[in-house]
């Protein structure tokens, strides 16, 4: 079975039907699902199309915003995340990706208390529905818009503080792959990771991501992937390449290039019997 997944946020201009049909045609067996695209297409219709195309869902993007930074209060954000948990369960997806929301007008300590409270209140539903929450950390340059956790060390400490099998990490190679000690930390954190978002590029600046095709940027992908595999990570690698530099390009070419790049970087990920 292939462990390589393609995230719908990468093919931002395509609709849900285009994402699914193109991914299946090119040999992908899993996708990272975008809730907005599925909602626009229709949930029941989308689930039927996924089944018809033989695609499983590696992860669902996303739920969160518990600090109020996106205009919703804590109760509203928890309600939305609970709905997302039910959807994730119905899709039999690997995990639901969860963002904290930005600090906004709060102190950092209060914003983190809100995030912790939200996860605590979501855990009973996650348990009931058998859904893993993948906590997403972001690069410091991007934190002003969506995140409180900005390093692998911070994210790992947050996840482990719950000591719960339904709280894990959504590790993004682009957002967290820059520190020299990341490969070493990954070998220790691999068992805490629910999904790997696979990306490459130049470091973010002024809140903007600068992603590029896999293997053509500065992220030490080979060392990161080797550390994950050495640490025992057995989950999916979800190609999530977001940025203006890629959005105007040919998505089919990006999909096939990602397959070729991963076959060279880590052959065992492309196909597993």
C-alpha cells in the first residue's frame, strides 16, 4: 500500500471532484482532505466518490481557531471541531489536523490555556468516535496568523502533557524542518506523530510561505525522512505545498513530480506491499 498522500490544499484552484479524479488517475491511493472543498461538493456525494475511486483519507484539514483569532469564540470553535471529529470518523481518516489559532489580543499564557481547554473538551468526542487529533505547529514567521506552537520541542511537550493516545502531532517538514536538531528530535518523537505534511522551499518571511517542489528547496528532507523511519513512523506522508510560487503552476506536473521525488528520497514510502 502506498504511504504517499496528496493534500487538496496543494491543488487550491481545483474543486473536490478534480482533486479526487486526478489523484486516482495518477496512482495516489490517499488524499489529505479539505473540509471546505468537501462541503462545497457535498459530504455524501464526496464520500461516494472517494469510495468509487478507491481513495482513503490520510488526514482532514482542519479544525481550530480556539483563541478567537478567526472571529469565533471558544464555544463556537469547539462546536465546529466536534462536527469535524464526526466527519473524520465517517471518512475513516487517519487524523483531524488541529490548529490553535493565533495569540491575537491575549497574553501568550492565556491563549495557551484556551487551546488546552479546547483539547480537553474535545477529547471525549475524539475517544467516542475513535479520532486522533493531530496538533499542528507552525514556523515562527507564520504564527501571528494561526499558531501558538512554533517548534517541534514545544509541540511535542504540549502533546505529551495530555498523555493520551488520541492526541498526537501533525508534523510539517516546511514549518518545523529548519532547526539542525530536528532529525535527532524526530527519531524520539516519531511515535507521537499522526501525519507528516511533506513540503520543501525557502524559509518563510514576513508571514509568507515560499514552498517549492520536493527536493528543490532547502529543507533537509532526506535527513528528516530517514529520522522518521528510523524512529518507527509508519503513517502517511501527505504532500502539502502551499504558496504563490506554486499556485499558478500545473498541478498534475506537481503531483507526478512529488511521486518521483519521494521514490528517490525514500523508495519504501512510494509503495509498500
